[in-house]
C-alpha cells in the first residue's frame, strides 16, 4: 500500500478557494433557477410568445454576445493553464484579453437593451420585456462582478489561486448565459 499523497500549501489554498467559490455559485445558481422557473411558467401560460405587439429578441446580436462570452471564458482558461506552467506573462495577457472580451459582452448587452427599449420592448412594456430585462440584467450584474475580479487578477498579477477561482466563476456566468440564450432565443 502506498502512502497518501500530501498536498502542498499552494494546492490546499487553491482547493479551498475552489470549494468556497463552488458553494457561492451553488447559492447563486438557486437564484437563477428561480428566475428561469418564473420565465418558463410565464412563457407556458402566455397564448403567444413573444406577445402580440412586442419585438422578438434579436437572435443575431445575442448570439454574437454569446460567442464573445465563450471567447472570454476560453481566454481565462488559457490564463489558468499559463499560470500552472509558471508563465506569468502569458497568464496576465490572457487575463487582460478575457477582461476586454467580458467588457465587450457587457457593451453588446447594453446595445441590445437599447434597441429593445427603442422598439417598445423595454422592462415596462409588459411581462415579456420585464422577464427578459430581469434575467439579463441580473446576469449582467454577475458579469460586472466577474469583470471586477478579472481586473484585480490582471492588475495585481495572475496568481493561480485567484485565476482558478475567477475562471470557475466566469464558467458559471457563461453557463447561465448559454442556458438563457437557448431558452429565450432558440426555443
């Protein structure tokens, strides 16, 4: 029988940070699940979706935003891989790229929101607009949180523990968006 492998202090700290982030994300997942459930109930009860007189969600721009968010997640995962190889410059550069792409996603969302409001589909336009803006707005707040974490990681240096926790958070933000985009735009 072999002796159990011991973890170095750095690995323990990374594992602790990952577990803490997973617990936090579990709580946030419940909030998003409640929003998605409310969306599903409202959509199932509506005679038509989108309701008559409401603009359809712009699939193209929202799809492009989805690709930008995927690219940000891939850049951040690349930063984690670079940090594990002790490539601080590569990790930092990829973290900055993820930050720029995440900012691009948020800017794209603001343009989508503006176009919907101008087309009469804003949050005060009825249940359709209010549900879209509630879920996408709540998601945007989490993107802002991810951007702040990315900015700290990129500015202070891309330490593996911080990068791994930020990447886990960002992957969650991506997963929530992909589910929302699929349910709201493709279903």
